[in-house]
C-alpha cells in the first residue's frame, strides 16, 4: 500500500505557491473593499491547493495512459514521476485525484452555502479546466491550448473566485490584477513545453512552443515576461493600482537572471525556475495591495 508521503509527492507540492499567490491576491483585493473572513480565505486557499494537486495527479495519469510520459521523458530527469518511480500505481494515482477533487468540492459547497453562489460557477469552471487539461475528448494540453487553460485557471478564475467568496460578487480590479499573474503561471507551462519540443514532437503532441520552435519560443517567453511588467505599469497609470504597484519591479533582476539562464536553451528545470519568478512577482503585487489597503484605512 502506498505511503502518505508517496501520495503527497505525487501532487508536486513545490508548485502550490502559484495557487497560494492567486488566492492571496483575490483575498487582498476583497480586504481593500471591506472586512474579510480569514477562515474563509484559508478554506479557499486549501480548496485551490487541493484542485491544483488533483490537476497534477490527473496530468501524470493521462500522460502515462496516452503514452506521452515514459521513463525517458524530460520531466523524469528532474522530478520523481509517481508512476515510473514506482511511488504509485496508475489506479492509485487516479483515485488520489478524485479524492482531492472530492475534498475540494466539499470545501466549495460549504463556501457556496455560507458565502456566495459564485463559488459554484467558478469551482465548476475550474474543475472542467483542470480535468480536461489532459483528459479526452478535450485534452487541451495536446492541442496547443495548455497555456490558455492555465492562464484562465490561475488568473481570472482563481483570483476572482477568492474575491467572490469574500464579497459575493466579481471585481474589475481583481480581473485586471489576475492578468499578469495568470500570464506568468502560463509561462511556467510554456517553459516546460519549450524544453520538451523535440520530445513532444516524437510523441505527436502539439504545443504552442512546438508550433513556434525553439528560437521563437525564447523570444515569445521574453516578450510575455515584459508584458507582465507592462500590464502592472498600465494598471498604475490607469489608477487600478496605486504607485505601490511599482514595487513589482524589484523582481526584475530575477527575471533577467531567468532569461539569461535560458539563452543557451531551456534547462531541465525550466518550469520550476519560471515558477520562482511567479512567486517573486506575485509576492510583490501582494505587498503592494496590502500597502494600498493600509494607506486607505
């Protein structure tokens, strides 16, 4: 019988910072608009993290089932693949995903009944994006739609969902703030796919990076990172964010270091390295929102 540690590793817990940042952003914007429930915010973060873990488990299950992942897959070189390392059987991995979805659903139901019906619609959309990311008939990951799916899930859906729990509605500000965050999370997948261009082609997998090729992918990667910062500048100029939003530029050295490390090719840990930039960028946006709220009170 698989250990709890094996199930935990299979969720890729090192990636959960992306969900926590998105939920924190929605919670902070809700806090700017009034009082918030810390218990509800923590439950929202837990629910989002459970869905994130389930998404990762489903991804590994279907990638293996469809013959995309093998013991020679690039991802197996830098992280323990739950099936090929013998941590879990495919059946156990799929059951784990459904248990995590079930727990997240129970949390979502409680939040919906206590706080907002918006939780149902955001949660349903999030589940569909999560499961159909690799599951057929959609299998967005294999149709060059993976980045769009990830952008929507960790951008508008998660940030607006965290806001809706607190305010029983949606927010224009939450939507705009979600865009650069969703973009950077999408770039985590894009970096992964850019590294795997040759391998994915051998498995008949179509990704955005595969369509662009290595050199154009690198240029697109750099341009989209720049766009994330430009979106923050635009929000400051338009008054969506206060000048505190410019604190995000303290993460520019990390962005420059990341790009320089990719100039000779996308490394094995390309996605993990990009996720670090998302954490730095997102943490600074969270700090800016917190300072905005303090200044307004």
